[in-house]
C-alpha cells in the first residue's frame, strides 16, 4: 500500500510538473511572439520616422535652392550634387526621379559601389519604380519592396519614403533596409528558445528533486512504519511470552497444589492401610496378595508424583522463583545428567544476584531449548553450562562437543530452526545478544542480557 501510494504521488507530481512545463513553454512562446510583433512594429515605426526625417531634410534643402534666383537648370544640378553627398548609415542614399520616371541621380555620381537604383527601363526595377511613382503621385508615402543590398549583395526587404517636389516636378526619396529588424527578431527568437530550454532544465531539476524528496519521504515513512511495526511486534511477542509463562505458572501451581496434593494424600492413605493390615486377618496367601497390590499402587503413585513434578518443573521450576536462576539451572543440569549418558557440568562465575523475572525466565528457557536440541541432534560426550554475572550484564554459555550442524542451512530453512529463532527472539525482546557457532568440534551458544540499573546496582 505504501509503495502504491508513493508511486501514485510521484506520478501525479510528474504529471503536474509536465503540465506546468508545457503551459510555461506555450506561454513563453506566446509572449515571445507578442514581443516579436511589438519590436517589429516599433522598428518599422522608427524606420519610418527616420526616413521621413531624411526625406524632409532633403526636400527642405532642395526647396531653399529652388527659391534662390538663378537658372533652374543650374539649381537642379546643384541640388543633385548636394544629394549625391548626402548619405546616411552604411547603405543609406537618396534617389531622384523626374515626372516621366527617369532616373536623375546615378550611383556613379554618388561614388557608391554595387548600388542599383530602381530604374523604370530595367525589368528588375520596373515594378518598384512604378510603385514609387504611384505613391508620389498620391502625395507621397511609404513603399515596401525587396531590393539588392549593397553590403551583402542579397535581396533584402526595403522600406522607402518618397515625396513629390512640385517646383521641379521631381520625386525624391530615400530607403532603409529592414534586415536589421530580422536580425533583432532572430535574437528575440533565440532568447525565447534559450529561456524555454533553461526553463525545461529547471523543471527537470525540480521534477527530479520532487521525486527524490518523495522517495526519501516514502523511505522515511516506510522505515518509521517498520520501526513502529517492529516495536509493536516486539511488544506483542513479549506479551505472548509473558502470557505463556503466566499460563505455565498457573498450570504448574495447579498441578502442585491440586493433583499432587490429592495423590500425596492418596499415597498416605495407602501407606496407612498397608501399615495397619492385620497379620491374621486373612490366610497367608490372601495377605500376600493384598500387600502386593498395595505395594504396586504405592509404586504407581510414586511414579505419577515423580512425573507430575517433572512436568511441573518443566513448565515453571519453583526454584526459579524461590532461589533464582543459578539454582534452577543446577537442578536442570542434575535432571539432564540423570537422564543422559554424557557428562553435564554447570559453572557459575561472578557474584550471583536477583534477576528480573523476564531475564531469569528467558535464560532458563534458552537452556531448556538448548538441551532439547543437544538431546535430539548433537550426540555429545560432554556439555558445559556457564552462567556468568557481570557488572552490567548476565550471560549464559552452553558448549557441547557433539556433531554440530550447518548453521546457514538451518537459518535459511523457513520450516526448520524454530528453536533457534525462539531463543533469538527471546533475547532480542529484552535487547539482548544471541550468538551461536557450530562446526565439527561441536556447538557453542552464548546469550547476553543487559541488566536494568536496579539489578546491576544490587
């Protein structure tokens, strides 16, 4: 569920970031297009204003010449000479037509190289010259067309402004090439594409960061959930162990206080009956038969009492509560020694002390489980049990010289090694340490439990 939630959150985040990236890209392109139109319009207006200014200056200068006294032909020659000297920008120049459309100002007169005028007699310039003359006849204005730019020798959009000069019947004008507008617009387009690329990279970085943050948050959430689940499971295991121990104590107490007492009283009654059997109450054969039955009954009661005490001790040894862990382990070793042919030794190291019930019970159950495994699989000749009390810890070590086993195989088997897992879980529930080593020379099991402050101080 957590993985699905993280995947869903990551997918939604990436989808939202992608939608925002697409929207930002479209908005950026839209703004770039609007900026392009505005810049193009402003540039065109500035070119128009510039051309009007140039042509108006030329018209004013020619008008002053026309007002002076003198021969008109001389004035016109002076006017053309003056216009040939008036240049602006890198490729800016004036052109002059008469009322019949003839060119009055040649490029050679202006000292310009590679400059072609729109000549009416030239097929390449006929259409442009006609547009210029038509605009002049209508009072003047802007004319747009493509023409060869001198500096680049390529056809370039051009804007010309023309005005009529009625005194002499001329048409004067000047033109500006518009490729610098295109260059500026290309710069704007490049900036827009660069901004889009940078924005996309930032969004990719944000998306990657968001995925990383979500992943880390999910990881932290999982770790926190696992930690909480582990703590709950540990508390549940502790409650299960406590409930098992409580149930064992209850059963052991009921066996000891109930069944055992009934059987002991029955034994006393049989013994009394045996002792009070009159010597002459029956023939000799009858007396022997009755005594034999009483002897058998007493023997069976003794066996039953011994078995019940053994079961009761296995469930919960009274010595563990009365005299402590060391005495209970000593009794367990004594019982094992009585049942098995191999030698069992119990050693206590350090000053004995009272342990918390949970600690003493866990160590005793580990010893029981270890002896069960040894009896079932190890076939040893000697077993040593070492109980050591330290300043802050208590440890239990059980060493046998038996056959040993493959620890990795047992741990990997999900259906086996239940006893080992139970011992390990008991220790981990009390923050203890569980270690086991096994080989051809035998098996060494060691558990260590930290002591509470009150127990270590004692």
